[in-house]
C-alpha cells in the first residue's frame, strides 16, 4: 500500500543506525559482492540492495521486487550526491567520521570484548565496522538534509487532504486498537549525602590525575559514560550547543589541558578536561558518575508522585497543569504530558505500548491514572504515572476520526512527488551506470543511461 500511494519516499533509507531495526544493515557489512550502480561519485553495492530487502521483510513488507529496492537506493544516492554539492548544507563528513568511533565504542560497551562484537555483527575487523558505521551515517545525514531542503515548502490544503482521501480511501489500512496516553515523569532526587559521595569521588580522581595518573586511564576505569569511557573519556568535534548547558559552560570556561571541578548535569556528575578549542568546535574528555538513585530515593519519588496523583483525582489540579509543573520529561511536559506516537500523532497502537507501561495499564479505562511506578528511560531510572486519555477501537480510517493522520499521508505523498521531480531534473547532467544484471528492470525514472559490465 505504501508503494502504491508513494506515501513515504524511501523505505528504510533514513533509519537510525542503532535502532533495533538497523542491526540487519550492519550484520552483513562485509558481504560486498560487487557494485550495483554508480551515481555521480556515489556507489550502491549489491549487498546494500539485499540488506534493504531484508529490512523491509522484517517490517512486514510483501514487496520483494529487487529492481524497486535498487531504484530507491539510487534515488537516495542521488540526493546524497547533490547534497554534498549544496553549499547551504553543512559539510559534516569529518565530524561524522569522529562520531563513528564514538558509536563503535558505544556498541563495544554492550559486549564482553571486541572479538565477540565483531562476530555478532559479522565484521572481520574494527576498521571495517567503523567504515560501515561512517558510510551509513554520512548517507543518512546528507540524504535527510537534501530531502528537507527540497521539501521545506511542502504543504497541503484541506481540499487536497479530502481529495487524497477520496482517491485512496479504498486502499487505506484499518487502524488497529489505539490509546492516547499522558504521563508525568520524575527523576528521583538524590539525597545530599549521596550527591556529596559522588562529588568526593570525582575530587579524589582529579587529585590522582594531578598526582600523575592520566585522565585517559582514570576515565576508562571510573567513567560511566559507555560512549566515551573506552576512548579515555574523549569526545571530539563537539559543536557549541550540542551538549547540555552545564557541561558546555564548564568545558568552554577552561583553558586547554585544564580540568574542571565536579559539575552536575541531568546525567550525573562530571569532571571535564578541555583538550582543544577551535571556533565553534571543541574536543573534551570527561569522567561521568551517573546519578543512579538508591531504592530509598526511588520510594521517596514514588510517594511524591502518588500525592500529585491524589491532587489530580480530587480535582485540585488538572493532569495537564500537573505535568507542566512537576514533570521532568521535557519532551511531554509542555504538551499536557501526552506521549507522541510513532507517526507524530497522539495515538499509540496498543500492541506497541512498552511492556512496563502496558502492565501498569492492565484493567484501567479512559481517564484512569496509574499509581506511581518506576521505569527506565534513556538508560536512566525514572518514576512516572500514566493517564489513559483516550481509547480508540480498531476502525477503518476516515476523515472524521483520523484527519491529522490522513493530512500527514497526503503531505508525505506531495513531498515524494517533489523529490521525484527534483531527481528527474538532475538525471540529464548526472553520470549514472547500473550493473547489467538489472537490464530487465523497468525503472520509474530514466536511470538506464549506461550499464556496468557483467
């Protein structure tokens, strides 16, 4: 249905590298079995086509037309090629290369050793895997950047939404059981004694460094940041505004080589060493001790949140106002606590609600609120209450019940058409060669300008 309507532009091209869905793309990183196509100076490997097909199958797609997957990849490569020539798109290749090393370290932290990780992802060595990570990230960045540039003025009128619905309503899917949920999230507060314990530990580490220990070795031993600890706490090519404010303020107030006193951020407590600074970019090392709450600190947070729940139930404050006033979740607190769905709406398929939340919602109905429970978000321990705002039974999609969703579909279709028009305008002046094994393909675009030798 998605391919028929062109509702989305490219299946699986812009996926995040380390999401659960992206593992398949890495797993056969070494299986380079020839060049499928060349677009400008960009290359599509045969293994790229195979992996896109495998990814689509994992997502339940019934389409197995290899020609269509190759054309999707060629489309994206042309966007990447054009993006690299676009002077309004920042060249971030060098920064992405450095970030690939950090992502490699993050993955490595999830395995007992490098050999086990390489075997799991089926790479022969770390150099090969880092190159794969870098390649995917660069293509993702430039492809997205050019897509956004081409479609930045896209919009649809109410009449266009209605026309889209009337044209495609017979093909639109049935909506599964959904819920609309809102939450109030709290990070359990550490006691002053607990905070001081972490600060004192960092002061001792700093003193040991002053006494001759290297910052790198101490970071590898003590830092709880899985991304930078294996690199001796090093983070390179940090752009101003990229890090949380307390970290950046402390780092940029240092002289090169200087180490900060312990500072607090939303992630915990750090000491930071400024390695070098050049314009708006800097390198820094840090040692992080995470603010992991104790059982007693979690209990205290639950008690406070349950008292807020009582105020809401007694009508003394609305859930929306309580979320704005008390929630620590910046993503939802300004929106009444509403949890966004995968499509950007406020609806979530029942079957995709995380298990920890689904368990707490069992037996509850519309407008019911859970008691406080602890959960994990972004590797941090949190305490939350969740309200069922709406229960939406499975139904056939209609303008009356799903206007925003249909509007997004219509907008995506228009964006796809804009990108298709852009790509077609660039074809005459772009070198394109496609391997002869695809000679029988009936492409939508005029890609068959030359063929690579078999």
